[in-house]
C-alpha cells in the first residue's frame, strides 16, 4: 500500500490523499540499501575539510560526532554519553563513551576529539570551519601564531574534555557535530597538507558504516561496522549510487535504488508506482542567485532590488518547480524558530517597477539596448551548475526576464564541482546554488563579513553587529528578535536573490522498514536513524 506524507509545514501547498503502510514487526539482518545521488561526490571524506553536501552525506555515516541532531531538531548524545554546561554559560564538558572503536580497531579517546577541534583552529588549517570555534578561549591567538596551545580545549582525562569561551556563545553546543578524526592516522601529517592526505580518500571513523570504495560516477560503497558502539546496523551494505537525474524514475521502478529525492516534474510518474512511498517536507535549505558585490555595477543596491523585482518567481515556483517550493525573501527558512515575515519585502514580480528603479539609478539603454551607466554595461555572466532541469530552466527564465529589462545575461553551464571552484576563486558575476543550513540559525558562517563562505563579499556594519549579538545572547526569544532585524537588513540589501525554500520529495521503496515515517525538516533517513536502523525484509 502506498504512503504519501506531507509535512505540516507544506500542507498549504499540497492536497494529496494519504494512505498508511503497515510496518513490519521485527528487524532482519542483511541486504544492501542503495541511496540514489544525481551528483557525484568530490571525494573529500574528511568531516573538517568537506564543504559539499555529497561528501558530507558519506562522512555522516562513516564518522560519529560528539552529538547529533534528532528529528525534532534537538541535540542528542552520540560519542558523548552526556554533557554539562556551566552555570555561567562559559564552558561545556563532554563525558565520552568508553570502548568506542575506530574502524581499524583503535579506541577513540578525548585526544582524538582534541585533535579534531584543535586542527580547525590551526594557523595552517585550510578548511572553512575556524569561524565556528573562534570563540574558544585562545583560539584566535593560536590561529595567529601568538601562542602554542588553546586553553579553551582542555583534556581532563581519556574520556572527558572541556571547551571554554570568554563570553557566552549560544550556538556553541550544536556546533559539535563534526566527525571525530583518528588522530593516530593524521597527527604526523602537517596541517597545511591535510587536504592531500591519503586517509581522506579511504576514511576511517567510528560510525556505523566503514568505507569500502569510491568509484567516480558510479558509487560509494560502505559495509556495516560489526563493532559499532551503538549496535551493528541491520543492513550489511550501504551504497550511494550515482544515477543520471532523468533516469531516477526508471531506477525506482526497477528497484535499483531504495531511496532518492526526486524532482517536481518526476512526481506524477513516481506517485503512480505502487511500491514507492513518497515523503514531502520543507527542508532547512534555500536556493539563491548570488551577486558579486566586489563589482561596482552590482554594488548598487537599487540594481539588485530591481533584478529581484524583475524576476518572475511565481512562474519559477508554480511552473518550473510545479508548486514544490516556497518563495523565499530572506535566508531563514520557515522550518526554523528564527523565521520571520515581519518587515520583509516580498519583491513581487513587477517589471515596470524594476525598469523604473534602474532608470532612477541612472541606467539607460545603450545603442544595442543594454543598460549602461558611467561606462559600465549590465552584461553579466551567470554561472549555473549542471545536473537538474529545474535549475537550468530557472536560469533561462531569469535570462529572459532580465533581457526584458535591458540586462544581458550570458549563461555558463558547468559541472558542479568545477562551478564551486570558480565561486571559491571569486570568478563570477552571478551564480546559483543552494544552502543546506544548520539547526541553529546563527548566520555567521555564511554572512559575517569575515566568513570564507561569504561568497558575494557582503560587508555591512549593522549586519555584522547583529550576527555577533545573536551569538552572545543565550535566550532564544531574545535571539529571535535579533534575527528578525537581521533578516530585514538582508532583505533590504539583497546580496542574494532569494529564490525558494526547499520542498523535498523523497521516494522510498516500500520494502524498506525502520525509518521515520513522519519526517521533520531533516527527512526520513537522518537524526537518530543515520541509516543504521533501517532494514529489508528477508535481508534482501
């Protein structure tokens, strides 16, 4: 019997009949679960260096963390048995499980935790997560080479470690979600050379699955870890299967994948499959078009506002996304406790207003009809990652709408990882991608002027002030007020054209058992499950 579940967050968008599947009773050991991916992982299987979603999916099941986020978006113990937060809010002490083994049989201790988090603060660390932990006592001095230790990371004994700050830092607890590295394999490698470490391509963690092989454009293969501290997974093998986007319905019909997020236009075909259950939910993510604010022509707020007002996002959401999206106007999704609609401009489609805004800002048509001002032309290169029809059609619609305003958009379609490299090198006028967000709405990693992920180069004094204030405020109600004002600033300044909050359609083979059948914004296969509790009838 088919099951279609729609999260309460998106009930206003969809009305479909519901039918409930009968869950089988006792888990069975054995079998292979195949998770379909349309984008190939880069192969950076190191949780403190990986920056792409598809590598992180592998890291999440190979490496365990001090804590994980459950289906209710609350932190729960994983490698830590428990933790204590001091009364003054300046320290967190983690008490680790004893007897936890890495996949090579070496026991994990507090020294591995210390190595993992201290590495992210090292002067020669090449990753992007220093900002998450710069508040630790002595972190910035250590990063700047002014001291040799970090007093904010204190190993008390083999199974106890304390992290301390000089001032309260609200997001700190839920930042401890990075997989713990085996220090015995990494400690002799210079920190500046970690990205080239062989262990990154053959990872060894403490997670429920151990790495077997990665074959580019084919799969990542993982086996159940028999000595997993939380109990051996029910399935024997987990395979992340690379599948061409257009072939997803075929793979589902032929039982060649067990779970895959599908595109909106694939929904009608997949919904007719009797042996596939569908789960529809709003995720903690949003899609966007980013401006390069380092360019004078895009540094003008009026240009950015006019471009958003001149983009027909109703057609994008209702036709291209077939209704499986929610228009976004700020960088906090509805699924977050910090979301606000108060004082937020919706930038409804109004090409006449957009044209007038550009004219008022001094832009006038040149001889070829392209807008010009002070020797500058509004001819922009738009970098678009390949792989999904909806993204490509959005880019074409954007090109058409901007052309109507006298803005020439030249589309450059590029493989995803190559597009990321271009963005990291700041070689773009515009690009489109999406952010998957952490549970805590702290915007520092993306939006602070000093953040390496601040791709547009957005610098705004009040924005930075609010971000820092939000981190130093412990009461959630007070933080919500701070983030309300911050969203209003971003909504006004528009370093991005916010496209939509993501609505995910997950397609699950009916044979799969043991997953969350009423998923929240993290989906049916995350949180406490981590693909460990799923099982297949008869161990198929």
